[in-house]
C-alpha cells in the first residue's frame, strides 16, 4: 500500500532541520574530516604538531635543534545508532497532527540529543583534559559561579589557550549565573531575563545545554577542540507488505576524538550540586 502521509525525502529533510535546531555541543566541534572519511573508509589519520618553546641561549653560539615530532593519530568511525518506529495507516488516518513534521521533529530531537551526549561523553571520558574539583566536586552557588568560570579560563590560559572559548552549562547552572548579579544594571542582563540566548562573560561564550542536566559539570573548551564526524546519516520510510503500516527508520554512524594537542584546550569543572 503506497504511503501518502509521509514522503521519505521530506521526512529526511525535516529531521535534519530539527536536529540542527536542537544541537548545542555539535555546533562547536571540528567536523572538517567528514568528507575525507566518506571517501577513505572508517578511519582518517590526522597529523598534529607539537608546541614549540624558545630557550635562553648565548648570542653567537651554535643553536641546538629542538625536538620536533609530528604525531599521527587516528579518528575512527566506531559507533552506530539506529532508531525505528512503526506507524499504522489507521493511526495516520485518525491523527489530527501534521505527522510528517511532528514525527520528524521527534527524530531530530533524539538525534540532536544523542550527538550532544556523545560529544559530552568524549570530553568527560578523556584522561588528558584539564580538570578542576574532580576529586571533590563543588556546590555551585550564586556567589562562586563567576570565580569558577575564571578558574577554568585561567587553567586554559596557562596552556596558552585564550581564543574562541565556549562554556557549556546545565540549565540550573545557567539559572544560577543569571541570578548571580553579575549582569545587573546592564543592557545585556536585561536581555537575558527577557529572552535566553548565548552571551559572553570574560570573553567566554556561555551556552546552556540539557546534555549536562544530570551530571552538572561545566565544560569550557576552545571552539573545535573535539573532532566529531558523522560518516553516514540516513533516513527512510519503508512500506511493508504484510500489513497496513510503515516503518520510519534512521541510522547514524559516527566517531569522536580529542587529539592530544587539543586536550590542552579543554577544562572540566566538576559540580556535585547547584544551590539557587
């Protein structure tokens, strides 16, 4: 039986559109190797350069070469995620919803959440990024939230990372920041209380994300510090011959990695509770 309710191509476009709206972390990852991976297979080898330092020397003396080792690291596409739901024709007929856009919105929300959680876990599972309060997570309050942000900024600055910084916080942490008084008596503070949007503190972009709602960590990183590549992203609507229903299916194959030099550009502040 032909499906006249949901068109596969339109369904796929609606999912992508809604996913892009829901993404938070993914907007700040490095995905430049996507095209190369699609051509090369499931692995791309990336070369990273070391940090160089000048040393004190006597003028006129022969200069000793510094070690300069270019490191090769692999980014592997190793995770597959799938989602399928069954939609009976009678459900489609009796529904008073715009099913194509509404179901695509749910698929897009699920995919955006999955991607953000994957990027979050890549950071939190790393053993090489900078951390604060990992052994004894803190209680975040209106009086200490700004100082914690400054500590993270200092930790990155000491690794010579100062540009294009982004801080990801849970909604409850964002609420504490808005209540902290830091932005009182400013036009920016008024705007924050009337409409939520990305803003900056100490030249750091602040972004609210539900991916940190359960764990509460604050993650500060340089834009692009995490490499994340989606190799396959497919959606389809399949009509079945043994009944009057369709399966709406999706498959996503991706990989994520923090290359060793990029680990210097990430700092995690561990939070146990938030007091508003």
